C-alpha cells in the first residue's frame, strides 16, 4: 500500500507495509524517537533518558508484540528509511469481559517482564503496570462479549511529526478494521487525544494513572466499523 504525502521532507511517497524481523531494530529506534515527544509515554519508556537498558526493555516488549500482533512500518520508498509505525492487536472477550482463549504474553500482566526490578530505573515497569491495571477494567466493561481491534501503538519520527504521516497510519488502521468488520478500541494519551477525535473516534472514560499526578491520564477511544 503506497500513500502520497507531499509534506515529507523530500516529497517522496510513503509506503506502508508489514514489519519483518529484520526491521525490528530500526522500528524500535524510530518508536523511541517518536515517543520521546509524548511526556506520558516517555515517562514509561525512558524516565532517565535513552539508555542501553531502556532500549533493551522496549525491544523485549516489541518482540512480544511482533509475535502476536500486526506491525506496520511507514517508510520512504526511495531509501527504505522507516519514519513511523503502527501496532494493532485482535482481542476477543467473553461476556464477563475476560480474555477469550489463550492470552498472548504482550497482554499478560503476570508475565515476569512486568515484575522484573532489573529494568528500573531505565524503564518504568511500575508505571506501565499501573497503566495496564487501571485501564484494563474500563476495556473489559466496554468491550465484553466482543471481538475487536486494539490500537496498541502509533508513532512517527519526531522530526516528521505533524507532516501527515500519523494520519496515513491511522487511515491504514481504519481500513484494516473495516476489512475485518471490527471496531477499534484504543487508549489515547493527552498528546494524542485531538488526533483521534478528528478521526471520528468516540471519547469514553478517562482514567487517572496516579492521583498525585492528574496530568497522567489515558482516555478510552472507540470507533465503529461502519
């Protein structure tokens, strides 16, 4: 799938294609660069800056996503340089809202990765675990008895943000969900909320991650497949 974006630095088209294992190092590097512009996500990924340990932790998590999700890259077709990325998962919940079938390790809060203090302080697994523990109940309540696409991650290289690449990745996500006939559920940080609203997502519950830090919130967003 090739999308044209005249705002990109060299005016080249952007290609969106599936990530292969050989892309993962660059994919992670670009995600770290892109998320460094988001205060909440960077507080999880790199609370003391980008370090070898924070990069290793993010690679570990990304590999888990690679095993069980759909990963796409946005790249310049002339150089193949990755400039953004998109991660979507498919989730099915029973009538109680609980995960139906085998839970992949990226979604499993009992995974030892989320409880290993060795990642601290470079990668804030404590805040990441809190985020999951406090947002999953809202997801279970809203999506019980449903099969849906979960928007896990969307990022763009920092120097190319606001150039339309994020919108093209969102359009790709919407197309994927429409082909499946499934709604999209995602969590929006304050930095991403405006974009999702412009794309037609409905705003749901806002979850405060830490009462002492009211600016640290995630908002439930839902888009129907129609």
